[in-house]
């Protein structure tokens, strides 16, 4: 067996801790550092904790970085890794905070290293099955889609939480939750041609928006309405309507209704059995296989930047109160 891959885990909040639990069970990895820029917080992580980014980046034994910080810190860490040119990168979604950050990063020559973005929602078996149905034409021509990924976090988040900051999280739940949906929309339906978005606040509990509604027109002509909110009871569903049927996704369940109405009575909705999959385990294993065996990753730099482009367009659409066309 190869020697384990020495990694730095940057970010040890709720999701960083969760990732660390996976990494500890994977013999292919060895966590050498847990990074936080605040030395007092880094010290809480024990002997692995470090706030010295210069030491970490210049460690010749360090092979990979997993970035699980709030997304407004992503650019600095990814940029540093690009400059050093020897680190494989796993960065959580969204990849960056703005299109300006992408343009700055994209001026650098990209290292010949693995780059994967943690857009894991598309890996859920309900969306894999939906993709199969779309490819096989089970519901005919897709007409429109409604996607909702929301929860009531605005009412329980501490006011000093980064998600509440208009400066640190300008798109609010659209960036944190909706970025999952945007990548899944790309996976299922292709490129976004235009967006018309409204980012707003309902609860009054956050500086950042706590609600968002986005109308997307896809290059294929499909219309998609995406809602991502922090001010409603938890929802995670997708309805895909076609000329010959409808696909319903409700969390980890998927249903199919085939055929047009007969005498104004709709066909019955059938639940489709799908086996669950651990999407985090799958993407970390894909990261490993890419490093050790040169395998291709599914959600790489291009997929990550495509989501950033849509988020940036949504922000501009809301601020300027107009539709935004995306270059394809």
C-alpha cells in the first residue's frame, strides 16, 4: 500500500469536524495539520492545530489541502495552494465568493494537481435516478422545474455567525444551500443562460439575505424556479414537469408519474426504490483515486466555477433589479 497522503484540514467547524471523522477512517489519508488563522482557536485542536499558514504551505511533506472554511476564506487558501503548485485541493462549495475572485485566480497557471469541489448533492441516488429518467425520455420534453432547498436557520443562528453577515455571505442561503441546487441543476439540465433573482430578508434576524427566489432560463429553453431560504421550515424537494410525466423528489425519496391525464384524472404517482449512498464518502474516495491513480473527478474546477458564475449573476440581478444574461 502507498504511504498515506499528508493533508491539511482547513476549517474545523461543524462540517470540518464531520469531514475529519471520515478522514480518520480512511487509511489513504493522514491529517497532519488542522488550520485556523486564530492561534487561540488553532490551539484548541490539540497537537495538529496550527495558525501558521506559511509553515503549512512550505512543508515539503504536505500533499493535499481540504478547505472546509466559510466560503469567504476559500480564495486565500486556494490562491496560496496555486502559488505553491504542489498541493491537491478539495474545496467545499461554493468554490469562491465572487466572480472577481475567480477571474483573479484564473490568471494564475493552474497546477497539474487534483482539484475537486464538494458539490455532493448531485451524487444522491434520487438525482442519479432522475438523470436516468431524463436521458431515457421517461417524462418527455422537460417544461419546467421547481427546486426548493431551505431551513429555518435565521431563527437559531447566533448574530455573530458568518452566515448572518452581509459582507461575508452576500447571497445568504442561496450561496450556502442554493449552490448545491445550482450544481445539481447543471448536472441535470446543462448551462444556465439567464437569471432573474431576488435576494431579501424576511426574519429581520440577519444582516445577510435570509430568502431568495431565482428564475433561471437554461440554454436548452427549460425554465427553473429555485428557492433557498433560512426563514421557513426545512424543505428539500424538486419537481420536474415534462410533456409525458412528472418526477418528484422529496429528500431521499423519488416518485414518477407517467402519462397524461385521462378524463382530467392524473396517472398515479409511483415511488421508485433507490439505494442510499454516502455522498461524502464517495467524493473523498474519488479524491483519493484521482491522486493515487489519476482518475478524473466529477465536480472539478470547471463545475465549481460554473456555480460561482451563476451565484454572481444572481447577486447582480438582485442589486440591479434586472435579468442577467450569462455568457455561454
